[in-house]
């Protein structure tokens, strides 16, 4: 780490008071000049401390915005902006890029993208963990339409990515949106939901569906190898499928096959797939679960750095929390979850299988140490709504089942038709810091779009839905000083834009699209908690997407300037 001339907090304080002035500006912006008289801008941001997304130290300047673009950075004359924002006490950075998000149809429910823009996110990458809203067979479309119609009042009128993107563009949204195509969804469409290898003809069909999605603008392929049916794919099958990425220069984003006991083998597989297929690799939400596995972190990072040294083009994303979130069914082995949801529920009810299922739950309890580390995030029925936000021990006690955790889990999942989401407190703070400090990591929430009102305000979701990016700054820069602010900003902006080939985004630079965030370094703070997660952060008064204010003085404006971003077939996402 470079030696600083003064403590970081003092530097920011002095810069905010205008005490680091013209000499600093000329150092970082050689050749900047006073804008000629007669020019005008739609918006001028005055004297912000700019973290440009490159990882370089900050500088102070005016920023002029016209239309969708940053037109000028430097000193700008007075009274030539249609709107001016005095920003002497604010930091300016590129809009945050959430490279690992599960938002898709939610943008049709809440186009203003409330929980995203309020934390400074201006670009979202969906379709992660092997699951996307396309491609759909006729049967899958029917199931999707039944679910989205009943839960959200949405009519499903698409089967492929082109149709889904058309629907998004008709509705409009406040954020930019790009998507991967899910390998699990492709496999379900061709092979189905059971554990078998595809035939040669089926393999060809999967590759054609993947190629079609890439031609329609998908920026890569994702896998969720802990989840059926994508988990049934062999390493060889995945290598074969990922070769279709070469032509479009798409990325392979993987939720690896294991993130706990066999995490090191899973990393080896991910690297092998990327190497053999000749494609770029993104490891999703890099982490190690369960106390007994935490010491594996150094070996994990050694494997990744060695792969980079021998030429594997890889990166990883991480969220700044020590808890993960997924379905409660994950505590049951993969063979129990094989097939459709009804097959899973039938196995849970089976008296013949009960001894094996009890054994699996006992093993899960041993790994966790205590069921108190698992919180119920959401259920489907009103009957069990009171359990949301409670840990499993508390919830089982309410139902008088605390002495038989297997029966409690089984009964709850059966009652909720398998639709119970949970948060698991099972990760190491020290490991998280080590991962954050790796030069090849960027930020991703692994969350979803939510809102404090309306249909997306239900349940007790992971606080990352609302707080990921402010928390990274407040906790791991300002409080714990794990990274300098400019390095953390790069992980949120310039680096992910570079990794995912987002054209003219991720930097504060003339000619780049004006996706921007203004935040108060001393006040930025996530407020979402485990018990009260539906809370917006504070300290981010202004957010711009494509030059338009979507958050203005802390208020959501309702404007929908976001764009659907597509791979142009040549590796650029525009």
C-alpha cells in the first residue's frame, strides 16, 4: 500500500473544505482549461472531489454534463449550467455497477429500481447463478406466467432474451440492465430436471439456445452448480457449452459446485472449465462457508493467483457481509432436490426416506454449529408470516418443535411448497477482508431489487438488497480501513466495467456516459439490518443514470433513463 502524505480522513476533510486546491487539480488534470464563454450544459457539478473509477487518487474539479454524456472535467465558467449542484462537501464517482444481482422481472414491477438507485447502483447484471427468465419452453412459459401473474400481476409474453428485453424497453427502468443467460435454465429447457447426461442431439440444442441468447445480447453464461438442474452437468458438458462464448467474447460466471467442504475442488473445476473452453471467468460471490473450512482461504487465493499468473483471464465478485442467502431447501442433499418442486416435496414426505433425510439435517447442524445462525427471510403463506426474521431455533420453539428440527424443517417446507428463503451466518470476517483486498475482486450484492413500499417490500431479505455498496465504503474503508477509498471505488466501477466490457461506463471521463454518484464520505452508511432490512442507506444525495437525476437531494425522481445493455457480438456491451 502506498504511503500517504496525510491521514485519509484528514485528506478528505481538507479537500471537502477546498484546502487542496489548484496545484492538486493541475497535477491530476493536466491541460484542463476554463470553459469558453457561451457554452452551456444541462448540469454542472461544482468542485466535487472526484474518484474517477481508475483507482488513482482523487482530484477536485467541475463536471459538465450534456445529454447522456460527461462533456467536460475541469474549471467551468459560472452561470452556464441549466442546473448546478454545489458539491464542495461531496465525493463524485462513477455509478456503482452490481455485477452479481438477481433482478430481472422485478424491474417490471418497480421500474424506478428503488433499492438499487438509493444505494448508488446505476448498472445491474442479472441472470446469475444459472437462472435467467429465458429461454422458456411452452411448459416453462406456462409455469412462469402462472407464478408471475398470481404474485405480481405480470403477464409473461416472452420466451427468449429478445422478447424479455423488448418487454423491459417498453416499460422503461431507472437503471441500466444487462443479463447473462442461465445454464440451468437452458438445461431445464432441453434435458429437463432430472440427473442424467444429455444426448449428442440435446447437447447441440443447448449450445444453439446459448448461442441464440448471446446473439440477442446476453453478455455471457452463468452456472449455479449447487442447484438442480444445472448441477447435474458434468465438467465436460460445461466445457463444451462454454465454447460458444468465444465468438462473442462473453464471460463465464459461475456459482461454483461447492463453497464449503469441497470449495478447493470447486475452484479447480471453475478454472479448468475456463482454461479448456478458452473463455474469461468470473467466480460469483467468492467465499468459504462454515467454521471448519475457513482456514482454506490462503490455499483458495493461491490457486486463483497461480491461475492468473499462467494466463487464465479471471476475476471474482464479493459482497461485504458474512452471511449468505438462499433457499432453506439447500440443507437437503442434491438427490432430494432433483426434479420438479413436487418431486422434492414428495421425498420430504416419504417415510422410507426419512432416516436418510434426518441424517442429512444432523450433518447440516454439525456444520453450522447452531440453527440460531439461520434466519427465515421469507415465506409464501400468511400462516407462517410470523416466522419471518426469526432464527430457526426461535421459529421451531414457536411451533413447539424445538426438540425435532428435522420435523420442523420438513413441515415448514411442505406447508410453504418449498418456497422458504433464509439467511445463514456462516462466513469469516477475516476471510472477507482478504478477498476484498485481492486485486482481481469486484463488488456484487447477490441481492435483488426491493422497495420499502409495494409488492417488493415483503419478507425479511438479506440487508445486501439495500446496503451493499454504502456498506463497503462505510465499514471497510472509513471504519476498518481495509482499502483506500479510491481502490474500493474502482472495485465498484472501473474494474467491473472493464471485466464485463461495458462501453463508456465505469469512469468519470469526458465522452463517457454520465452514470454518476455524489456521496458524503463522512455520512454514507447502510441502515438495513437483519431484523429491519427494508431501509434505504443515507449519505448519497444525488444519483445520475445516463445524465438524468434518478435520485435528487435524496428523493427518487421517478425518471426512467436506464438502458437495456446488449453484447454487440464483438465483446462490447452497449
